[in-house]
C-alpha cells in the first residue's frame, strides 16, 4: 500500500459535537473552516449537524465544495481581482463571500464580477498577516463607500483571524480575543454610524475554542474554527485537546527496521506530512508520533516512537526496543501529524 | 490565476547539458533522479540527451514514468514487500530495479514478485537514514546468498546516497565521497570474491556534482543526481549553483500590498512551496525569493524581496519600497523555491 489518510470518524463526530452542542455557543453562527479536512465525507458530518455555511482557503476549494451542494461559502483569503470571471461563475450558483483589503482590489472586483457577491473587509487586529489594520478606519470607510456605486453586490462586514493564538498560552489567548473583539466592536460602531449599513463581525480559530467567554461572544456574529475537526500534535502539545481527540493520521508502510540504532524507516515523507514540526513529548523537535491503527479507528499512541527525521519520501521513527517485537517490514502504522491541515492538503491536493 | 509551476526550459537544458557534456563524466552511466521534476516534458529533455535509465522515489512515480515509455527505472527507497503484486505488474513491462536492506524484506519480495526484477542492496555509508551499514558485510552476504534460490531475479549491486553532502562544505563533500566510495569499493571486492557475482556501485547527489574527481568516479559505475535539473535556493546558498541556474519558480498571484509595513501578500503557501526554509541573503530564515517572470523564462531576482512568513495558502514577502511602484493586486510574480523537489511534489501530486 501507499501512504494514505486514516480518518477516525467516531472522533471526528465527537470533536464536532463537543463544540456545536456547547450551550456557550447557542447564539453563535458557525461557519467552520473546511481547509482542515477538504473532505466531502467529513463535510457531510457537519451538514448532518445543521451546518450550512462554510469557510475555505482558496477559490478552487470553494468550487470543490460547491460541487457537493454547499451553497454558502466564504473564501478566507483576500481575493485575486484578476480572477473575477471565475468568482462570478461560482457566484452564479452559490452565495459567495469574498474578502478584500484594499480599495484597488475591491474596485476591480466590484466592477468585474457580474453575479452578486457578498464582500467582507479583511481586518488585521495585530496578527500582521493579511488585512487592513483595525486602526485605519478611513481605509475601511473608503472601501464601504464604493458599494454605493455597485448595488448588485452586498457588503457583509469585518472578517478577522487572530492567528497569534496559535503561539500563545491561555492568558495570551484570552487577551488576544478581548483586545481584538473590542477593537472590532469599535470599528463596527464607527462604520455602521458612518455608512448606515449593518456590519457583521466574524472571527474564530481552534486554540480559542476552549477560552471564549460570553463577553467575547457577545461582540461577534460568527465563528470560523477549522482545525478542531481533526486536531493534531500542535494543538495537543499546546494543551487545546487530548491526544485521543486527534482524529486523523497518516497510514504509513513500515519499510525497514534498524534495531541496532532503535530506528525504523517508514514511507512517510515531507510530501505526505509536510515539513511542519513541533516539540515532541521528549523535548526534541519532531514531525509526528506513531499510533496504533485499529479496524474501527485510531488506537493507542505508541510510547516513545517519534518521527524525528523527514526527507521527501523517507521518515525515520526513533523507537524503543519493544517496537521491534510487534512490527515487521510491510506492516503499516499510523503517524499522528504535527499539523493536520497541511497533511490533509498534501493528500487531497485541491491546489 | 491559481499558483502554478513556472519552468524555464532554457535553463533546464543548460543545467542538464552542463553535466552530461562534462568530459569528467564521459565514462560514467547516469541514472538521474526524476523526483525533482516529476515532469514528462522535462523527462523528455533528458531523453533527447541520450538518457534511458532513471531513478524515482516511489512505486507510483515509477508507474507514472513507465507510462511515458521509460523502460529502465530504479525506485530509490527500500521496497515495501507487501506491494509485491504491484511491483510484479510493473516489472512485466519495464526493467525494474528495487532496493532492499533486510533479509526479511528481500525474502518476501523474491518469493512474491513473479516477473524478473533487479535487486540492489541499499547501503549506508554514514548518512544513517536507510540501508545496511557498510561495515556489516555479513548482512550483505546473507541477502546475496538468497539469490541462489530465486534464479528468476537479478542482483544488481550496492546503492548508496551520501546525503551528508547537503549540509557539508566543499572539503566535507570531498571527504564524504572519498570515504564513502572507499568503503563501497572494499565491500564490493569482498562480496564479489565471496559470491562470484558482479556488484555495481551507484551513488550520486547534486551537491557533489562540482567536486567529483577522476579517483572517485573510477570507483563507481553510476551517478544518480536529481536536483541539478532545476536547482533551488538551498543549492544556491550552499554555493553549488548560480542564482541564474535556478530553473523553476512558483508563479504566484499578488493578492495585496501593504506599503506601510513593506510587505506584500502573495498566494503562495505551504501547500504550494512546502515549509522547507533556509537562510536568505539577508541572514534571516525564509521560504523563497521573489523573481521577475518574463515571457520566455525567469528574469532578474527582485532585490530584497524575501518570503519570510508562510501559512497554508498565504505568503508574506518582505520587500523594499521600490516594489510598490511596479506591482498591483492581481499581478503575478515568481517565487524561487528553497527546495525545488518539494515544491514540485506539491504541484504534481504523484503521491
């Protein structure tokens, strides 16, 4: 067999239900980010739980899910105004939401996309990746003012991603959310007063899921977490999930065993897992942890079996001597990923 | 447009000819590694130069090139003995070469692969990734002894990869090759005497290409470099090629410009480039360098424009103020990759 994704559907359902059935979120709209799983089958688990609005990370991924009947999709990266025809075509059949963060791109898109699209402004609350800084109120106003000229399109509101939470502790996550939502709320009030247009607020990420409070949720309209469907070692090592919540692994063939150096060669390379690394439980950097694969799902984590070396197709597991009693060349083993989104992206290949 | 590979065919041809026309290599057989390009079109440039034997990094990639008429293929990763039927099927139509590094896997494969295959033993000369340590002569002997029982298969010889050269300086590269080929030569002499079988030696990597000597080449039969067809920033920063030898880039849409922070958002993420990083000319770690794309090929490197931040789909270029005079949202730009093999793998998706 070739390396392939192994998805634990029971854990997926538990992860998703744990969030959607949490009474804290009963007044919040969810628009989960589907870039983590990029899977029609996993998508349908969300649909069964009543989700009908989703987030994706590229136009191509939006087309992929639209083809499976998803009719309300936000593409959460500033849109490419030179692709207007392709956005327009997609907007013919679904409620398409796009992001802009410059007047120039907004103007090109408003002019060239002929079917109705909902525009949101990407707002930077300090992460410094994409978006207009929340402090530059005039630039938000300038974009919103354009909508008066293009009445076939809608204005949605402010979309922000508090990516700092991925490398923050509990207090940091709470503070990033407190400060970010306060800034968004002030901007919203300003813009609604100036333009007499409703301006929704959309945020959301997996690290924050355990730390949202009623006060924060009161300020916003929509949450867009994605990773929580599968979780991964990054989330586990940061304390945001249990190891037994991780719902996806790479099923990797064991190619060779080297007992003299307590190492095992697995067919699990950078092309399958990505080169994302994090600190393993032994304090070293690594690319994955070995896990048992059972017939119905993921089994126990194998003790002291870390993927510490990764080439294009080769992975080297450092294991304890017991490992050699249980496995031989040609067997398969699971590898829990450092970053499930990137591992899944490598396999599903919607790029 | 979506991010896509941009290949400079003129540079490809120059890179390949520079090696194959070098008189130093006139007595050496080349079996270039095709994992770098995974491209039928680039493969044909090799074919026009007389190459008829190739190396690949997976069974699937072997099937891919076999379908384009390549009839002599080495899969340069220890084979998975549980896939014997699939190897056997491929061996029906081509000269298939596989690697083993344990008696157990060799025995399973020899028994279960019914069409004739040439087996090579993967030999570890100190890199410590895959292979039997060159010092364990008895273990090589044990595998070769098996061939007496399975006369439908052939024994090829010793295959090694001196991966240490990727992180060594000139002296280190020369020493790794001197010591490695000496050890392989001794092992070959021992095995040929013991088993009265010819035992070829195959090595080869791109960093060593500039440093092979007649003495080293005299010891070996075959070279398997791969990366030199495209090169990349890793090879350039290590001094193994010129920046103008790099023959592949990601053609990436510019999504947004942030002059206030001298940054630019490009649609070029980890899913397109991989998360491989190296030191940029400014001393910081980065994921790529911006380059002009001309109609006929790659143009000038853009000064001080480094991709220093990478998410799943977002890339952040740090640029100098001049950048903003030349580009607007919706334009495209080239990104020279840190590791061309992984960028290409992300796009071609033969996994």
